């Protein structure tokens, strides 16, 4: 009996130990699976964050492309309008040319030949001016030479100046457009782009002034038919300053002459009652 009693106790203890061992193994397995799931979850959270960031970047790029596309569409529309305007201008030029050509046929009398040549010259002048205006309106370089006033034989001369201070900090090679004219004999200077187109070949004098205010400076140069031919520099640390330049040069009819910034400026280019920034020229021939 005693042996059976101890044997029963041993079996009970063995069964209890086996059950505790199974529970411990199950808990270990569950903890390992939970850790594995946590690692997988962390991995997918990281990937999701990266995808969200990439999606935002792609959205930004799409928005930028759409904006650029809209800008291009606007530019294309503007170019189409320019082409339409040029076609209209060209048609008007041809109409004026035909009307004036027809008027030549009606001229008669002793002075008919001279009058025919005069009307032809006037016709060519009008066509050139209208074509030049159409090109200048959209910033293209004029190809036509300015036509001198047929009523005067005076030598070409002009004087122009800025009516007000420029915008601050003009960049290198920025042209100065002198918008006010006091003299323009020969009609060579143009206020729309600041270019003097030589009406007749010869020796010319060109002069310019440049004014700056306190703590400002400006360096300008004169360009004759694409080549720099002179320069002037004004700088002031305590008060107003002004500089001037002058050249004498041989030029041909149709050459372009203008003033531009030699380098980046500091402050405004001044032009008021205290000192004017100006551009002048006259023929010595």
C-alpha cells in the first residue's frame, strides 16, 4: 500500500510538471510570434511613411508641371497674337504701298518725273516705318534705317535724358532707355529702346552723363554697332556724384549706338533736377 501511495504521488507530480512545461513552451512561442509580428508591423509602418513622402513629392512635381504647362499655353497664345498682329501690320503696309504706287500713275506735267521719284521715296519711307514699328512693338531689332526729314538738310543731332531715377541695382548689360528727347534732328534716336540708329554715315560725337546718390555706384559703357567704345564710372560714399564720357567715332548709316550697364550697379541711376543722366550725339560731317 505504501508503495502504491508513493507511486501515485510521483505520477501526480510528473503530470503537474509536464503541464507547467507545456504552458511555458506555449507562452514562449506566443512571445516570439508577437515579437516577429511587431518587427513586421514596424517594417510596414516605415515603408508606408516612405510611400507617403514619395507621394507628396510626386504631387508637388505634378503641380509644378501643370503650372509650367499653363505658363507655356499662355506664351503660345501670346505668340499667336503677335503673329496675328504682324500679319495685320504687313497687310496694312502693302495696302498703303499699293495706294501710293497708284498715285504715281496720275502724276503728269513738266515736273512729272521728279514728282514720281519723290512719291516713290515717300512710299518706301512709309513702308519702312510701318515695318519697323511692327518689329519694335515686340522687341525685335530694327533692320530699317531711320529716314531723315526730307524737309531739312540739317546734320543729325539728338539729346535725351532719363525723366526719373531708375529702378535699384541694375544688372550688367542692362540698356539705359532715355525716355525724354529735347532734340532729335534726323529722327535717329528711339525712346522705346534707347537706341540711336545712325541716319547718315560720317564722323559723330557721342556724349553721356551718369549720376548716382549716396552709397551708390554705376559703371556704364557706350556700344557702337556691337562693340564697346567708351565707358564712365560714378561712385559716392558721402554725397551725390556724377561722371561723364565722350567719344568721336566713324559710323555707318544703320549702325546702332546705345548706353548700357558695364557691370552690376548699386542703388539707383539718378536723374532729377540736381543732376541728369543723359545721352547725346551729333554729326561732324
